[in-house]
């Protein structure tokens, strides 16, 4: 796949990196985490020949219902609040992941 097509597809809200799916799954209840695990079993976008990333940079298409995505956002927001209470500012925040899921739910609503 050429770089232009790869970039266009990978920036679409329905595509997530394997890293983002794994990181999200760490903060979700088992049923939601399993949905992401299933998504990670799909075939990733074909990387351009000179792509340097490892498997965590694989870009995967996610196909979830709006209800499931809203539940993911809610659980990530709860995890973010818990992280701040327990770890303070030292915990890497989940804002970027939450924004990505919000973009996806907005895309689903169109």
C-alpha cells in the first residue's frame, strides 16, 4: 500500500493502532476488553514497504456499536478519574485515547 492511502485510512476514526486498543483494553471490563481483543485478531492495514513500526503500530479497523463505544468511553473516563486519585499527575493520562473513542462515536453518528 502506498503512503498516501495508508495515511488517509489510518487517520479515519474507525481505525486504531494495536497499541491504542491494547492500552484501552487494560482499563475496561472483561466484555468490552474482549471486543477489542477480537478487533486485534483482524488483518491490519498493509503497511507501506518502508514502514518502520512494529506490531504495536499495526492499524486495525474497528467495527463496534455506538452503545459499546459509549460504554468504552465511560469506563475510560472512570479509569482516568481513578488514576488521578491514586497516582496523581505521575500516571499517564487517558485523554488521547478518550478523544479517539469520542471521534469514533461521532463518526458512527453520521
